[in-house]
């Protein structure tokens, strides 16, 4: 297996930072470059990863992004990847400039299962359990995923990536990875923290109780950040082998290659109750209590992130298990809550001491 050149965007973020750690650990002889907005951020990354090459530039700079992609064999795009249209086009264009069917380039695009919340969002339906048709499967139900309505969150960029994947699938091999709620402490050099669960914990501290959207029956899937990074490593390994696309390869790369990276199901109301219990137990709030809120309550308070806690995002990850042998190994979200609460308490004390 020859050494590969890998471009990672978003290495200063939660997903990209952990992925860079995992990829470099798995392949220390590969050459890594990272796209960063400033030399200051780049210096923080090089302090931990001294051998990476820095590409200074913005996602809005088509030429910079395109040239960086053209110089790589594999691109892992995590920086605002689910919402930035121009960067997705630039990466695909760059790979097309320097690769062919005989020397393919690979593009791993990170989207998010927020795209599956469209029905609840369109119908202002919050805190209710998923309907049967809201549960997606990335193998048997891949056509449903490929044809989600334009109103779906992230759908505009997903459509661009799918369009690019169909242009020259032998030369530029593209896959979309859609993680759900990600948790755990990342191993990246800048931001080790995810968003959804830490925000729920912080909101519990601020409110003195754990908020619950409606009846609290909405469901999501979850994945530990280490397990997500393990999937990126497996995809990079497959890319580095340079196999002919073949029938099985079309399940991993190309316009039907859509991975829902999940390790289990949780209910938002149940997680809020567990956070309340742990926050009280660990002395962060005075009572083990929860409170229901509505969509209008959340938006009136400017708590727009809270809205997702009432929407359903159910996507079964069969593709990664079936075609890549991916097997998540980390503790479940429920088992991780006590430690995540402890970490948020420590972080708050540190901020208050400054």
C-alpha cells in the first residue's frame, strides 16, 4: 500500500480534528495537509501534528480549495461541509483536474442526519415519536435518502455532492457520510467538544433543570466520535487500495454511496431526564427536575438549537456494516452521560475562574 496524500478540512473542529488524529495514527507514513483559515489556527494543529502541511485559505476561495484537492489522493471534507455549497464543488473540480479512471481520486463528504428531520420541521411536529416512514435505511431505503425533499436541512449541499458523484464516478469516487448525534471527547488539537449533548447539559445548568421538547418522545441515533473516525479510516483504507470500482465498489463510492453512521437509538426526553439526574447528583443543579418546552418557547428565547431536540432523525446504518465491516466499539451515549456531565462541570468552573 503506497503512501497517500490526504487533505482534511476542518482539522480545527470536532469531527475533523479527531479524524486527523485517527488517520495519522493508522497511517503515519502518509502525507497530510489541512485547510485552515489562519496561520494561528494552523500553528495549534502543527503543535500536535508537526508533519502536516498547512493550506491557508477560506472555503469561499474556490481556487485555493480546488488546488488543495487536486494535490491530494483522498479528501475528507468536514469544515462546514454540510452547508457550504462552493467548497463541495471546488473539491470535486480539483480532484477531476488531477485524477482519472486509472488514478482515481477519493472524496469523503460529511453531511449530517439533520437532513432526516424534514418531516417534523415541515409540519411543525415536535416531541412526538417517529412515524414508520421516518425511519430510513441506507441500503434498502437508499432511494428515499437520495430523493429527500429540497426543504430538508443540508439537502442543497447533498444534491451538489450527488451531482458531482455522478459526473465521472470512475475517476472521482465520492461518498457521503451522515453522522447523527456525535458524542465523546475528541482527540483533535483545537476543539474536542461536540454540540448537541454538551449544549443540553449546559442548558440544564443555566435553567436549573433539563429542558424537554414537547412530550420528549422524539428519537435520534448516536455515534461516538472515535467510532465515526474509525469509519473514515476504513474508507481511506479502501481508497488507498485503488480497487476497480466493480459492483461492490459502487456501494462504497459513487452516486448511491450514502452512509448513515450510527450505533444506536436514543429518545431525547429520556436523555434529558438522565442529564437532570446526573447534574443534580454531581451538584450542578439544586433539584433533579425537567421542564417541557414548545417550539414557540424555544424560538421566543432564541434557543434555536433546542428545536432539533423535538425532531426525529432515525437512520439505520446498514451500509458501513455490510460493505466495510464497520463495528462501533465505544460506550453508548447513555453510559457516557455521567462523564459528559462531569466534563461540563469542570469546563464551567474553569471558565468562571478566569
